[in-house]
């Protein structure tokens, strides 16, 4: 996912689904700023403490419904969604810079999803399929 996002050192990246914080930590070594959001409050709190303890000063974390993204920090050069979603959340597309990429596991099945890259070009989305994957489902607004 990280490679498919085609990141650059000056990028600002949104990670959707903080979990333990591992992906955010990896991203923070590559890009200037990482914003990460987690719907499960205890996971967000634990990851935030971990980032502080490890000295990651360029990671901004919060708890909330991942579907909404982080509009006040947008636009983002890239968005990485680390939970399977049945559809691409429209708010995330709106928060992506023109020329930016969203990498996500797309599909409603709990057995298999497609890992895809959406590249925003002139407010349209160009889709590239990377392969089959299995991720935990995104919860919250996206399921309504």
C-alpha cells in the first residue's frame, strides 16, 4: 500500500484506520506529515501514547468516524485506507489533492477485496487494480 501511494518527502498523508499505529509510523519516516484517524477510541489513545513515547513528532492522531476523514487538515497528497470499504467514501475523495492517490481495499465481502489505487485527475478518478487482499471491514458511516 505504501509503495502504491508513490509518496514523496514533502507529502501530507491521511491514514484511515490507525490500529496499533504501525502504518502511521512507517509513513512518518517517508513523508513530512501524517494524519491518522481511528474509530475505536482506545486504539487511537494507545497509538497516540506510542507515537509520543517513540518521538514521532510528525504524526497527528485522533479518534473519530473514518468515513469523514480529517477535513480541517486537508487537502492530502495521499490517503491510505487500512480497512475494507464497500465504497470509496466521498468525503475522502474531496479531501484529496488533484494528482493525489487513494489506496484502499475495496469490496463488501469479508473473504476478499480488491486493493486499488484511485488517482485524482481533474476531479475524475483513474482506477488501478493491484490485486486481491483481505482486510478487516471499515465500520461507521460507510456501512449505512
